[in-house]
């Protein structure tokens, strides 16, 4: 019984290997956010909303001016 447990432990330990080392700092991949892809994906809807807001403000100004010109 003791021999069987010893052999089982040896087989289990033989399946383990050393962990792989971390890559060197000069070979690390560039973060996705720094590449602009993630930043662009986040800012795109914000920029669109800002442009819509500016367009609505311009339309409101034109409407107010038209009302004043019409005598209202």
C-alpha cells in the first residue's frame, strides 16, 4: 500500500513542470488602450452626442432668430 501511494505521488509530481517565466519587458505587447482602439471606441459615441448637441443648439438659435424676424 505504501509503495502504491509513493508511486502515485511520483507520477503526480512528474506531471508538474516549472512555470513559464514572464516575458522580458522589451517584448511586452502594447496595451490596447494606448494603441487608441479602446479609447476611440469609448470616445466615438461621446463625440457624436456632442455634435448632435451643438447642432440642436444651432437650430434653436436659428429658430429664435426666425421668430424675432417674423415679429414674434
